[in-house]
């Protein structure tokens, strides 16, 4: 690491509510009614974004949500992200790392049990990867715990109208967010970015929406992306991420005081 990089790292103060940056006294002496658990993935993201895009974005959104809530007087803790997602249809792409939904369930059960004794009233599964379909996990675990479980897909929390075509995977939305959050990890030469073109299903029922089937990524995509990224700007990313953080933080503040026996009225 360069001397400059070492200085920059040392000058960064721990972020409020980010568990992996906190000391034990800070966590011991606080009240933390809500926890955020980012669910990421490790997979290719077109030719211009890193394998860790989902995990990086989920981690950063969780950190900003926690800081926002702490600044407003409510202890929300951002847990370390789970960096491996469900990627069963991308395994023929080199170094895609997959975990099964059953593995996610086992991990989540253990994490919930770890949080239960320490005053956590609600756990938000902050999803950053479309392959992580977490509802079945919550449906199975909720009867076992008094911790309220909720799911937020962070990319759905803000206004997609910021983009002409947001895209589905490494498109304009994700690219803009990465240009804002981690621009040093985005390929600088836009001429090398893939177009994110996809092939339609050979089955009419899937094309029309009557049926759904998982996409085998190397058959469905040209460059592993889904959606054109080239219109993306860092300013779009800043606006989009800020909207998402504000809306997710507002939800966490609601959860912090919600009555688990009166959630539906």
C-alpha cells in the first residue's frame, strides 16, 4: 500500500452503527433494536463492474442507513454482509460462487439466534442480488422467533425513473450506483463496457410471462450483463442511493418502535 493510501485508511473514523468497525464498549453500551443483514453475491457483472458489486452496494447502503438512523437517535446496526448468493444458473461462468437457499436458511437461523439475546427487535434482510429469493426463508423462520423479520431489495427502494433503462444486471442502475460508491472499481474505458444484450427465451410461454424458468446465464446473455450501462453517471448513482437510504432508514425507524403483535390493522 502506498503511503498516501495508508494515510487515507488511517484517517477514516469508524462509521456509526457499522458492526465490523465498532469496539465492544460501543456496542455493549448502546441500544440496538434493529439490525440490517446485507445479502450479496460473487458473480460476473458485465465487463466493467467487479464480481463483488452486489456485496459492495449492499454493504454501503446498510452502512449509510445505520448512520442515518443513529444520527436520528435510534440504534440500527449494519451487520457484515453475506458475500455468497444463490447463483445456480451462473456456475459455468468462471469463479461464480454459489450457495444454496438451504445454506442461506441455516446461516440466517444461526444469525437470528445470535441476535435474540441482545435486544434486537427486528432484522431487515437487505438484499442486493436478484437470485436471493428470501421470502421462503422468512416464512420458515418467523414462527421460530420473536425477532421481526423483513426483506428490502435495496435497488427497489428508489425511483427507477432516474434511468431511461435501469437494466436488470450490471445495467445503468447498478453501474451508476457503483460509479458513486466505488468508482475506482469500475472499468474507466467505457468503450470496453458490454452492451448488456440478452437472448429471449425459446419458449413462448416464458416470453409472454405465462411461465417462469431460471435463465442459464451463458445462454441468455452475451457479456454476463442484462441491460445497457453506458448512460450511467455518478450523479445518478448518488441520487438513487440517497433516495434508497432515506426510504430504508424511515422503515427501520418504524420497525424500532413497532408492536410485533399489532403489525396489521
